[in-house]
C-alpha cells in the first residue's frame, strides 16, 4: 500500500513538473506576442488595452534601474524609485509605442535565433518591409518564470542605453526630483506629438 501511494505521488510530481516546463513561455514567443500586439493597434480606443497587455511582457522596474548606476539607484528614496519607474514606463509608452506600431504594421518579423548569456535571453530578429530591413535584438530576463523584455536594440542603438545618456545629463543638472519632472514633461510632449503627428512610417524614429 505504501509503495503504491509513493508511486502515485511521484507520478503526480512528474506530471506537474512537465506541465510547468511546457507552460513556460520562450523568448521567441514573447517577441512574437509583442510584435503582433503592436501591429494590431488600430485606434485610440485600443490604446489602454495595448498598454496593459504590453506591460505584461515588458519589465519596466528592471529597465528603469538599468538606466542608472547601482550606486545611483541605491541612493534614490523608495518614493523616488517608484516615481522613476512610473515615469520611465509612461515615457516609453508615449514616445515609442506609436512608432513601433507604424514600423511593425506593414512589416514582417523574421526570428533569426535565440541565445542565452549572463542569465538573459537575446532574440535576434529582422524586421522587413519591401527592400528595407532592420536588425532588432530583444533582450529578455526571466521574471516570475516568464521572459520579459528589458531592452531593445534597433540597428545597434540600444533603447535603455540611449535613455540612460539623457537621464544622466538631467540627473546631474536637476537632481532626482528635477529628473522626474523632466521625464513627465517629456512624456506629455511625446504624447501630444503622437496624437497630432504624421501617420507616415519613420523607421529611424523607432530607435531614437
């Protein structure tokens, strides 16, 4: 009787472990989901849904922290960290989401490979439209068992690195609170630009 019960427990544990493995999303799948999501953006009414669903695949807390040195991040008060993360997310949403939509809408996603290095996952892709082709490397990091995007490199231009350069200048000039105010103002300006800007696809703007 004891052996039978033990075998049942072992079988159950095996099934659960296998299910967990099969249920885990790969980096490729996360990239494909985001590409499809941004391509499907059809109206202002769908914006809130897009923002919410995209945030399930993008690790904004880690991205915000990566934009600063470890010493700088540790020096921020808890309330400042919270505001920096929130402002970082809003800035990316208002500045880049519309641009990515315009880029992905008429393009095709070709996934070249997926590799792991230093605990992160790198998915190399090619975004093609006609004769135009952009190399996009998606950097992901497991969070809660699922790979989440922590940066995006478009034709050699890394998103977090470029934002970090701007943040460093503002932090030195204005201090933490001044930086947060600058980020909020920048996000508002980008939102106004997106709402009233041209509908033409600017492939270079996707990485600026």
